[in-house]
C-alpha cells in the first residue's frame, strides 16, 4: 500500500455526568485525510483545506503524531499528508483529536499495523498535547475505538468500549462564539461537596447501565451534570434555552460538548432527532449569533478507511 | 396462603468506588423469617433468635415495615412474625436491611402482591429509617432485587439491576469490633477535589462496564475507592493487612462493606475464593480480635421464599 485515505470522526467528550472520562464518536461529521508514502524520508503537510492550521510538521497535530510513530517504528520512506477539515477547530467537537486519531490509524496502516488501538490512542494523545498542552484521552479514544468509550484510568491507560444502543442519535449546534480552554478550565470548582460527587457518579453508573441495556429511560435519567455544566454554561450564550428546547422536543437530554461552545443533544430515533434539530434551530435563529448544526448517528467503528492504493 | 417463610440476604453496600449508590446481595448469609396471618388484627413479634432486637412493634424493623404496609393496604387480619437472625447486627452487612426487605417481600406475598419491587424498596427504606434514622436504599434494594443494584437517584427513586458475572464470589471477614455509624459518617470529608471525584466516577463507570461484560480485569481495575476508604479504614483494625492479603491471594479487590467493620473481597471462581478466604483468615488469626468469615456466591434473586402454607 502506498496511499491511504481515511475519515476521522468528530467526537463529543464529557457527555454530561461523564466529565473527563466519557466520549463518543459522531458518524457524519469529521475530517478526511490522505497519507502517502514518499521516497524523501520526510514527513510533510502538502495541503490543508477547510481550516487555518500550521504546515510546520512539529506544530501540526497530524504530522506531529506521524513523526512520533516513525520515531518508535523507523521506516525507509517518508509520508505526505493532505488534510480536509470537515468542521471548525475550537468547536468542542474534538477537532485536534480527529487529526491526531486519523493520523495514528492511517500511519499504522501504512506501517502494516504494528500498533494496537491502545498504543494508537497513546500516540494520538501526544497530538492532543501538541494542540492544547495536555495528553487527554477521551476524544482521541472515541475517534479511534468508535462508539462510546470510557477512559477508566490513565496510569496505566485503560479504555473501555461501551455498546451503543441502535437508535441513539446526536443533534448538535455550534454557535460561532469562542470559548477559551483556559476560561473553561478556570470556572471549574477545585473542590466539590461529596454529596454532589455521589449524585454524579450514580448518574455515571446509570448512563453506562443504560447504554449496555439499551434502556433509553435510564439514559435520559442519568444524562445530568450537576457539577461542570452549572459552572460552564454561562460561557455559552443561550445554553439553557437550547437545552430546554431540546428536552421539550423529546431529546433524552442535552449538555456541553467538550468544553463548548457546541451543545449536544442525544435522541432516540431519527424522527425524534429531526424534531430536536428543528426545535434547537428555532431557539437560536433570532439570537444574532451565527451557528452550524448537525444531526447524525453515533459512529461505532471509529476512524474509517475510505480508500487504499 | 396463611404463612410464609423467607430467607432475606445479607448485603454489601458502597462496594469501593460505588459509595452510597452500589450494593449487592450475598447468597449464603442472611436471616430466616416467618410471617403468619392471625385473626387478631394485630402485628406482633412472637420470636427473635440470634440477636438482641426489640419486640416493640414500632421499633423492630420487620414489624415497623409490616405496619407501614398495612397502613397503605388495610386488611382484616393480623400478622405474627418470627425472626431468626443468621448474622450479627452492626456488622456492616445490612442487618436491618435484611429484616426490612424480608418483611416487605413476605408481607407483599401475604397480601397477594399488590406492590412492585420499587414500592417494596420504599417500604423497606422506612425500616432503615426506624433502624438508623435515614431512608437509605442501597442495602434494601440489593436484598429485594438481588444481584448488583445501583441507586441511580432518590427523587424519584430509581433502582437499576446490574447483571452479575457467573463466577463472581464474595469473601468477607467480620472482626468483632464496633464501628459506630456516627463515627463512620464523621470521618467523611465534606468536600473533595474535583480530580478525585473524576477518578472515582471513572471507576464507577468501569465497574458497571465490567459487570455487564463479565470482564474481571476491568472489575479488578475499577474496584478502588480513593475517597471514603482512606478516610474510614483506620476505624477497622488491620484493614490494610487484610486487603493486601486478599489481593496477594488473587482477589479482584477488597474494601469496606457498608460502613464496616466487615471487609469484603470479590473473587473470580470458587478456588480463588477459597484461597482468599484462607489468606484473610491467616492475616487475622494472631490479632487477638475475634472474627467470623464467610465465602459465598452472589445472590441474584433477592429475598427467597422458602415455604408457603
């Protein structure tokens, strides 16, 4: 194989109660990337469409991950990378994770698959470090494994893939405002009441149970975040209005995707997702803030190979 | 039916990371209780074996639950109750919950089953209030539903029954020391770092995933409590020694049952449980503290009906 083209999905991390440990992949939103072997022995970004990202190979997430992998697994060829961003960086939908996870999976294919999904996740986490300074796993693991994933622990890294009920669908709105990661971190409480923590972990338990048993009532009941969402929601204009509109239209629940500004809603079935889409759209259209929206199934396979040559 | 004899199981609540929301029922330890219709229209405790418990019908948990149920569902007969405690109150194995859950299930049978398991759990929670002042659900729900249960929320009460991997077994040691509930509550931190809470809820997610998927590695990896166990373990003599002995002998993990003093270990398979039993016994035998031990399968059906007449 000389060339591989992949689709790397957008991802929703945090997922209400599952702050810093849960994530899932989006089926119909993500980046398309092509990786091609060259004789030059260099790693090179040859094209970036759809976003203003660095061509510097140490600063671009995709090439940084590629270099890291070749450091561990030296080869006698180089790799040229073309990137077509399918959605905006800074949305809270794991844009850097899509680049990182896509690179990890694609390069692994070009190398004849020496690495496991867990190892690929670690390489992609390095990409997250290049992008935002810390080696977070929730988005990249969701993009690599697909479906819902739980980052059960970091040392050593343990990723649990959780089944996705068939009818589960996502609706998301990305208001075109900036939420700085630093601001989103700064508003978090350092300490929380033990009683709130218990409420939250009982909901994590409920959400995981609901996903395993495809029980949408338990999923809806457990998709609550009494700790991070109340602290962060004022960073996202009209968050409550969108969330209420989604729930009134029948969404299981809604919350902040990553650290925002995207707001996600989970729904049961396509009809419901369409209604929720319209209700959210309606709730935002007179706000003088541009926005984009998506509705999609959950991606259950992770990074997809589109073409090999 | 005029008379019913039931077995109501001991229960382990908290279960490491699952403080205040997880519990499971023990197959081979519990109370035997007989409930008999009488013409007197009174509720009466006629016999208590194995423990020093009140005969006053408002103070005895079993009769208090019975009275509460008859208040809601009046009948033209009375009920006589005989209680045979199979293990000591104050052990941390849900002794009052066994009485409360046993009464709820047995009386429901005598009344021709007007109540659902969730309603029975609420009646049994009233029994917990009589015994200890607060309407906690984790032990009584485990005794009524059997298996592992998650108290997903209290308002409204939501109980999730979680599958039990077939080979899962319990080993427990009850050192004959007193842990006052007040002391066990007083040592708890009021506030905890958000980062610790995240670690704990990722482990709750891992434990629930491990139970659904019968993945013993994930169960072992997730059975950790970095918040309550460190605060409480000094109330239980030689806790660390027992826990280390259990894990060295191959237990998945070990922790405090309820608020102690019983220490529980979960194991994979009977051989392993026997080894863990011996290792724990060995670790405690020169400590000049009397103790009792048990090893058992997990009870998956809840309160068992032994005889109907």
